[in-house]
């Protein structure tokens, strides 16, 4: 069944009933943009990264999330009770991730902080006092951790990264620029870079120790990004984007 995005939004309950019998293709401006499929176990909808704007009304528990993760070879994130299926990154995405990671590796060599790349589960709980009260699990493209003592006996990291980098894909733009931005700020992350491949720029956010916005700037090609937290960490954007085809 094919329905328009407007019809879906206006009669979401109706289509949740119909999806029990067949898949529903969501169409916007004549183009298929999302698919709703029936799930029998577990009993919630997984939001594909491509399906921006369509959500189940029921939030799921951390236990349900872990059941899904443990029964699948796919990668998922849990943000505010929503499950996101992570799409495979593009070649250009990985080029830029590797370039930033290389600069980070050179800068942090011999220092107490450590840069790491996905996949690595980061458990965050926003303003809540403990993870169980507001469980969120994300896999940022790059993190810099300065609290290695928060790695538990099972080798799982349970701390708060100091700096997080997300490289945008068309399907992740809304999530990275809204849901993750708010989650990282509320959880105590001090700096967040959002790397835009299309515009060849980086949105750079600094958050205070009180978990409030402190500074934001846009760094463009031809300029150099300088970390708010690590004052002598500098990377020319021409280096970051040099592997991409010219625009």
C-alpha cells in the first residue's frame, strides 16, 4: 500500500492497524521516502534513519532495546525511547571520519585523553541522575574520552565523552542536529562537532559544565577548526575534506 505523508500524519492510527496486514510505503512529492512494516517480536516500530518524522507512540524500555540488539546483526541507537536502525555509511562519510580520526590520533598521542571511532556504545542519561532513569545508547562517529577509569571490568565504557564528532548523512541530519545535540548537551558532553559533507563545513558547539549552550560557530572550507576544550587542537578544513570530489 502506498500513502502520502499527509495522509499518514492525519490518520496514523488507521495505518498502524492496516500495517498488520501489509507494508505501507510513505510517499512525499511523488517519491517513496519511508516504509512501515509489521513487527511481531518485539512489539514496537524501529525507525529507519531514512524515515525521518515518523514515530511509534510507544517508547520502549532499555530491556526491549537490548533484546533487539542481541537478536540482530544490525546496529541500533536508543534515543528518548526511540530505536534507530543505523544505515551503512557512505564512502565519503568514512573518508572524512578517517581524516579527523587521524588528526585526533596524532594530537592525543601521549596524552591522557583518547579518541575512538564507531562502533562503540555510549550510554547517556541526560539530566537524570542514573542511566536507568533515562536510558540512551548512541554510537557516535568519533568520541574523545578523558575518563578511562570509566571502562568497566567487561570492557564497556560507562563515562561521558568530552568531545563528540558526528559526520552527517542525508538520512541522519535531523537526528544529529536535534535529538543528539540536545542529548549530548544534557548529558555533560563539553563539545560537539557536526560535520556537513554537502556544504563542506562544521557546526561546532560548546556546552558549559552546567549543561547549557555556551558557544556555537560555523567553520568553513579555507578555515581551521580549533577545539573549544583542547585549545591547541587545530585542523584545517581543507585537510578534512581533501578526499572528496570537488564541488
